[in-house]
């Protein structure tokens, strides 16, 4: 099987073929033991933690919640006090994820292994991502390493993207959508291609990664998306600025389409005319009735001739 995979990847992609030649045979093996519940619980424990710290938490979790060293069942997780899970090392967010996983395993949303094997990749993604804290990347790792699915390309994985950048001579990290479009040529062995991209990072650190003949040009989908997003943001910003300029303090509308309290008060003040009393009112009324008198200038004398 390894020879078939290597022959296919080498024939469709010379750069991948060079990486395979420097790395060697394909050696990823799936761990078919355990239940989907256990695999997802372990994935939750490893989120944002080093492997050694996550393994320590899982060991305490098994000792305090499980029975005689066995991995806890979904019902045992639901029955365990929050203080016990906290003492094992789980955060409040991970405790909520564990309990949601346990409840969905009891309800059948997270099926057993026999049912899961019969489902397609898309069906598994749709069902397992309903669990709190379980995203696409976690399910893709499960598909590759627990179920042994051969055609999975985790384009959001940092190691896969960085390995592609190093192996193909790119200056920047590839956009996930562009990488997914480029990786269609590796199908139906995209899991093996991802494994070799992980090995490319290791070979780069060891100085054994072969250099490509030239930089690979990816589809321009990433730049096009950035331009469209930038243009839309600019248009929205311009419309908001124009709307703010048109609205005065007395025209700003409240939640029900009527001027707000402050806007009504200020508009009333702007419309109201100041009332004058006493001498000031008399002078104002007199100035309206009689035209202003012109001051006489100095009398000019005739010019002498």
C-alpha cells in the first residue's frame, strides 16, 4: 500500500516526490482501539496544553473518576463532582466540554465505533462538531489517527501549512482554501500528503529538506478574498461616515424611530427664540420699526481753483 501511495504522489507532484525521496516510506498507523468518546475526551484534555501536561491530567482523571484504572464512562463523567474534575486539572471550560460530550454520547449523537466506521467523513464532521469544544481540526485528527481515513487534508493545521511553505518555497503561509484547492491533486491519498508535510518541518530543522526548483504559485483565491473584504469594509465605512454627517444632534433617532431624549431637548432649544424683557425688548422693537439713522460725515469744503 505504501508503494502505491508513493507512486501516486510522486507522479502528480514532483515537489512532493522530492520530499518523499528524502523522507522515506510512509509510516503512519491508525490506532483503532478505544471508543469515540475516549478519543474526543483525550482531545479535549490536550487542547492548548503540552502533551506531558495533558497526559498527567488524563492520568488523574482516570484514577479519580474511572473504575479500577479503566477510562471513565459517559455516565461516570456526568456523576463526577466538579471539584473532582478541577482537582484532576481540567479548567471550567473543559469541564463543560467533557460533560457535553458525555451527554451527547448517551443521547447517541456521538456514536460507538461500529456506527462511526459506517459513516462518511462529512457525516462524522457534522455529528461530532455538535459537541462543545470540538472543532473541525479535532475531528480531522480523529479521522486520520483513530479511524485511518486515507483522504483527509487538515488545511487549518499549522504544521501542514508550514510544511507546505517550506517544501514548496513560499514566502508566506498558504491560505487554507488555496491549500485545499492545490491539494486536490493528491486525492485519494491526502492523509499521506499531510503526513509528509509534517515530516517536511522536521527535515527543515535537521537541514535535510530538499529545495524546490522554483516557488510554487498557489491559486489567487486568498488575495481575491482579501481585496473583496477590504473593499466591502471601505464601502461600509464610507456609508456610515456619510450618514453621520447628515444627522444633526436633533435628528438622531432613538430605538423606536423617534428622536432621542437628548436630541429632542437640543432641537427644542435650537428652535426656541430667546425672550427679551425690559429695556432690551424696547430697543429691539424700536429697531424693527424705525430704520437706522445714518451718521453725518464731516462737511467737505469746495476745492479752490
